[in-house]
């Protein structure tokens, strides 16, 4: 051993050959701090080491995997200083070293700081790499590599039998997320073949292998919010299927979940409100046998360890239905608002499908109803350019709905039919002018479906009513002129405003009051403008947006009222009496300070409640707070008052509706400019529940990362807690009372304040893995610190 003067290294890591650092002696042989054990106490945790491998400073994405198939786990890490993927192959015990390189420096002495347990090799990436995943991608039994990077979003490296690597760049990949933990290889559907799961900047993509090295187009799920990270997997709801979890640094709820369906696809995004976390969630238990899924994290605000579970939310008599939005985002980066229509396009018995017109993309997206009643990803079909108007209805009387799309740019209205698994291209109807909006319904009351088209043509605004002819052509039945407008209207809705059994037409124009055209009960399709009457009370619907308008039976007489939202309340209106005046049926005041932009009216909860359980629930969306306010009616016909609220996040609403379901509870939809929410009343819900927290006894220590793994070979999970500011590790074990107990702690390195050379990252250790990399069948602790990998073998 060389006995020269000790080096003045900024970050002194104790090693087998460096005996000059007495202050860090605890890191050489790490063992339990207290030997006061009993039969009920956790097993001791004893670690030795560290064994040190020196690499480069620009390392990240530390992983452990058996690369060469010898049954021993190796260490894999990105090395961006060399634009390589570095592999530390674990040597079999007793295998002689082939001459490990030594770290040399011309301006100072440094001891030998490498151990010969590992053999170094590299795979050249040639780019700056963001994240890395290791696993068998082509089913040949050999470990392959997948990585994301700056120059190309996704690259696959397939290992050959001779140890060489072939390269395949995947062009059809979303923009890469630059955070570690965004790329994973896992058998999602448990069919024996791995999938590649990719959490990008704007999309979650799942790549499934077709055969050999060939992968099909990715299954894409648009992320509703930016800053998603921390990809993990867990059975959340106990159905035996692997679900996807990630976090999101967005004001909306932090924890995001996508449930896997029986068909192996993934549904919409669910968001759960947990405390912000400093690290990726650690899965402690899957949901099984009535036990909820549980997780650990480091709280952002306190640095405490928190353990929480997602528990089923009990449905109590008189309680409102679950109101947690299931969030769909049709396409990332769209500038023009989407348009939505619900209809039975595919013939599914479980409920209507959802069609979305994407004006920017000249396409229609279809969310078909699944056999289990849910939705998964969207199917895309070409459509009219800038198709901003959309409606659904049974045009040809075959029992299935057709889709109508209107484009002002193309001055066309087309009808698309769903057959042979796709929408046909919209076939034009003989309209002339710029279609602004569409609506479909039994307007005449004779069972015929009629299409209402809101038009602009040469400065004239009108409503045209069209019906299908027997020869599959179209006939215009009626034209209703709209006069006195200063600007083009934006939308129309069909509503029985005066409750006479015939559909009337409401028209919405910016900075103007709602126009209402009522149908004459004595003459088919003859309309008069009720809103032009002197006593109409235009102030009740002044500057009303179509998004704030819906219909619902408020008073239980079997006839729907108009429900309009404005400011801090919503009102139920009807057109009553012979004077064509709007009448307020009821008013629903939100909590003070709210900004109500939409209302949903749901059936009464029944059972025991604090109010009249037979009367409907009124759910108001408060845009300012990003929440639903739930209003109940007081007993014996009393007024509605807030009875609770549910955080939902923000949505720029363009419409909301409640759809009855045959033989089931109704479902609600809230449609927004860039997303839509599905709220099924009969789907069970989960809710986060804190199981416990742990605060360290160590002074001025605050956890920033937690990693779960078995570090004492007792079959139970321990938790390694990292304070990267203090450069400290603390290991916790669970006691019989389910509390966490500190088993040991140690400082990874000492800092020399006089050192002026290159420093590491602000937070070290920056990555931690628990895995067996010493070949003894017991997990070890592996740290990535500065330019080194440290291995603490389990004794």
C-alpha cells in the first residue's frame, strides 16, 4: 500500500484501502446502532463496505440487472461524460481480476479506490442520455437496453448472443422526459412478454412487441398536465391487473393513476390528492385480498417519511355518488378547442360512445364504449378541416347514431357513419354557407330525427332544419332567420323551454342575451322568437355562454327546466304563462367567493341524509377553486345549500351533461377546451389515507428520498431514507406495532471545506438502489455518489 501524504479531497469516501478517515469509520462497517433486541423487534441490519467503483461525474439512472445471463446481477448506469451506457459486470466469486484501472491524478495523490468485484464495459450511445431501462425486449432471454435522449427520443439496443449490441431508433415516440424514472420495461399484462412504458413530456406511451425485434405503434395516452414523473406500477384496486402510477408537479392532485382493463388497455387518468412528495413513490404493498395498496414517500413540506394507502371509499346511505373525474385528453398541443358529441355509434350496450372533433388536426377521435362500461384510448379518423361543430343522432333510422361535422372553413356539413370498425369520411349535405354549430333531435315531435344547423352566409344568420330523405339525400324543412345580432352566434341548443312537449331552440351569442325560438304547438315547425317579447326578462340570460346552460328536471314533475350558471349561483328557469316570460323555478347558491361555470343535476341520494333525499343533488363547478360544490335540498322542500365539496382541478368548460343509463346509475360528462371528464356514478372510488409518519431523531436531518427493500433478509421491507444535503443514510424497519424504527444511520462522506477541485451535485447520494450485486442471495445497498458507485454488501 502506498503511504504518501493524505489527499485533500473535497468529498472523502471511506474505502478499504483508505485508513486515514477516522471520522467516517461508521461507513466502513455499518451495523445496527442498538443491540437491545427482543423476540418482537425487527431483525438487525448489518452492512459492510463500501466497495467503490470510480466512473465519471455525469452518471445517472443507476440500475441493477443480470446483463450477461450468468445469474448474477450487474450494475448499469448512464455515463454522459463519455456518451456511453456503462455496465459493471459482477464477477463470479474466485474469478481473478484482469487488471482493474486505477484512478490517477497528476496534481495530487489518491489511493486506489476501486474493487475488483466488477468488470467494466460500455455500450456507446453517442448522445446525451436522459433515462435508461433494462430488460428483455424481444423475448430471447437476454437483457436489452432502452434509453431516451436529446438527439433521438427513444433508442433500443438489443443484446446478441455474442455480447454485441444492435441498435434501433424508434421514430414514433413522444418527446422525451428528461427526468430519471420515466422509462420502464415490465410485463404489464402478465402474458410473459415485456412491454416498454414511456412517460414523455406530453404523453404516456406503451410499446408492445409484435414479433422478434418488431414493435407496433405505441398505445398513446395524452397527459392532461405537464411535469409528470416518477413512473411506478401497482395493482391499485385488487383486480389482479397491473396499473400505472406517476406523480405530477401540477396544482391538481399529485398522484396520478391509470387502471388497466380486462382487455389489457389503460383507461383515463385518475388524480388523488396526497401531500407533495420529494421523491418517487415506493410501493410497499399491492392491493389483494381486501388489503389496500400502500406506498411510502418523503413529504415535501416536512421531510418526514409518510406511509399511506388507497382505500375503498365506502358508499353510505344518503351520500353523494363518487365525483372523482376520470380525465381524457384527446391530443397534446391543440390550439383550437375540441368539440364533443355523445352517441351510440358502435352499438355498444354499455352506454354511449364519445366523439371528439379536432379542428386543428382535421380528424375525429372516437372513445368507444368498452364491454365493462368504461373507456380506453381514442381511435382517430380523418374528417373536415377545422370541424368546430359536431352532433350525434340516428339519421337513417337503423338504431345507431351517425356523426355530423360542420366546418366553416370548408363551408360544409358532413355525415359520417360507423361501420367495419371505423367512421367513414363525412359525406356532405347540401347546405350553403358557414356552419357555426349543430344540434340533432326529434324537433317536430313525430319521431323523425332532424338536424338543426346554425349558419352564417353573407352577414345573414339563420337556423336551418334538415331531415333525411328516403333516397339517402337530405331535405331542408325550415329556415329560421336570426336578426338584430351585432356578431356571429357561437352555439345553439335544443330545449323544451315552455314544457309543452315540443323542442325549442336556444341561440348563444357573445356579449348578447340568449335568443329563444319557441315552436308553435298548433303548427309543425313554426317558430317565434320568445326572447323578443317585452316581458321575456332578458337579464336572466344576459351574456349567457352555452357552456353554462344545461337541462334537468329540478322539481320532479317529469319535465326538464333550463339550468343556467352565472357568478356565484345557478338557477332553474322555465318559460311560463301566456306572456312568454322566464320564470325562476329555484336558485342554487354556492359558497361565498365561488365562480360557477357549470351545473350537473343528479338523482337524489335516497336513504338517510340531512336534507330531502328524494330531491336531486345539484353539483356546481367552481372554476376559481377548481372543485365541485355539492348542494342538497333542505327538508320538506327547503332551500338548497352547500353540503360539501370535492377537489377536481381546473377545466375550461364548454359543456356538461348527465346521461341516463339503462338499468344503471346515470353518468356525467364535463367537456372542456382541451379535455373531458367522465364521472360514472356506479364506479367504486378510492381515497388516500395516511397510515403513519416517521420523523427522524437525528438533528437537522430531513429526508428527500426513500427506497424500499429487504436489507436484513427477513422477507420484510425496510426503508432506506436519504438526506442528500447532510449526505446521510438512515435505515428504518417496521416494528410489530407497525411503527417505523431506526436501525442504523451513517454519513456517506465527509466534506473538506478547503478543497477547491471539482465538486459533485448539490445533493448526494443522488440515486439509491437495493439489489443483490454480490451474488450471495442477499440484497445490498448501492449508491451513486459524485463520480463513483458505492456498494454496501449485506452481511
